[in-house]
C-alpha cells in the first residue's frame, strides 16, 4: 500500500525527503501539509518533520494549528512519524505534540510510531552497536522497519476484554465517576476488568540491567517477584485487547502510582509487543493541563511501550469539586460517544 508523506518544508526538509524516497513503497507521494491537508481521509500517512537549529519548523506549526481545529480532518488515517533534529532536543516533544493533535483530528497511530534522529544520531548508538553498523545505517533501518509495519498494518479483531487501571478513591473521585459514565455505555460482550493501584501498592521500577529485566520478565515476573503488578496487572495486560488509563491530573502529570505502574510494564514489554492492544485514556483536571497527561500517555504507552493508538484515544474533562464532573453540561453524551468509539476502534 502506498503512503502519503506529510513533509513540512524548511531548509532541512529536502535532506529528509532524499533519505525517505528510496525507502517508500511504489506509488507513495509527498504532500505539502500547508496546502494539502484536506482530502487525506482514509490514507496511510507518514509525518516527516525536520527541525531547524532552534528545534522548530514553521510549516509544521501551521499544520499543527490546522490539525487542532478539525476533529475529522484525518478520519480513517493510520500513521507513523519521523522527526529529525539539528540539536539534541525537541524531537520527542514535537513528535508527541503532533501525534496528540493528529489523533484528536481522527488519525490512528501504530504502536511505536516514532523514529527520531537527534542531530548527533547518538540516540541510535545502542541499536547501531547491536546491529554492527553505523548510526546512519541504524537510523535508515529503523525507518524501513516503521514503513514496513505501516504498509502491512491490519485492523486487529474486536475488543472483547478491557483493562481499566486507576489510582483513585471511588467515593470521591471525579475520574472514576467519569469512567462509570463511559463503562455503562459499553456493550455487554465487552468484559471489563478494573485494577486500582492506590498508595504504595506498586513500588517504582528498580531500574535493573537490561539482561536482569529480561531474565525476570521471561518468568512472567520482575525484580520484585510478587505484588499486584506481577500477580494482577501483568496477567491482565496480557489478556486484554484494550487498556484504559483513568488519570486524575496531579501536578500536570499522571499520579505517582500510575507512573510507577507504567514504568513497571517494562518487564512485560521485554517479553512481548502490544501492537494489537488499543490504548484509551480518560483524563480529569481540576483546572487545566489535561493535554499534558494525554501526551504523557502517548509517549509512555504508545511510543515507548507499543500500544496502538486508536482515533480520539483520549477524552479530557475539567472538574474539581467532588461530584462536579457529573454536573458538566453534555457529559453523559460525550461519555456515551466515547464508549461507541471504543466499540469501533
Ligand atoms: C496532589 C494533587 C495535585 C493536583 N494537581 C493538579 C494540577 O496540576 N492541575 C489541575 O488542573 N488539577 C490538579 N489537581 C486536581 C485534580 O486533578 C482534580 O481534583 C480532578 O477532579 C481529578 O481528581 P479526582 O479524580 O481525584 O477527583 C490536583 C489534585 C491533587 C490531589
């Protein structure tokens, strides 16, 4: 299947175009995202952004602005991302911002959708050493692998098992009240499992060596050996077709309990990829900043841990006082729409 490459123009984009051209399948085309964002529905897309010395690309920002204004602009698209930098920073930041915006515009993303190259290509050192090649070759190989998965991607079977992870208190939490609204609209053939990870039940990742982590992971375990992660969460993640993260905004980030859980998924990730498991998020903030948590979910669970990102993966609301989420105008309709979307994903 041919790809459509969205390449925002700047001084560095011709070099990226030259790099990509021989790696693309026959019939692929380049589109100018400043003029040609309409009419892309249903396509396989490769976003390719070359950043300048300041970590910016003005044409990319015009595209971002367009994506953020239209919830259906990229309906039916599935995409991957390549971002290159001149310096060492901003490639991941730009990528997850763009993935969030495009996802809110209806675009799905592969698990591990990003190939990034910092200016020095230092981020490819380990992969280059493993492959016995130089960094440039490892970078090209990573793009080829991404393009291969994008071209051959097929929609996974219907969602039958959902795992919802939270770290909230049922009697007071707006986030759990939100989930309850969504959950009651899910069809009966979707089995729902919920796991609550409250204070201290999940110690954070120990940061073992790669080989130690692999060794424990092969036994379905982790350095800690027992506890809710090993006994409940790992088996439930293995079983599920969709993971729903229920996230209260704590200082513009996931709570420590949920962050520890995500970190601890590393041992399971050493064993398997989650390409067919869909990721959803419900985010509730007291004041603002829900988009920061959505981006955190994208970089941690979609880009790093390889969960598939279905269109409109995250629903974000603002409610602070206890019980106030249920009084938000239109909340029941939005929750029901989200449940229907989960069914179709
Ligand atoms: C420790 C802590 C930190 C918080 N930080 C933020 C924040 O940075 N921004 C914000 O909008 N709300 C913040 N809130 C408010 C919650 O996001 C808010 O209460 C929301 O309703 C979700 O929490 P709940 O599910 O426990 O009700 C914070 C709440 C707590 C307890």
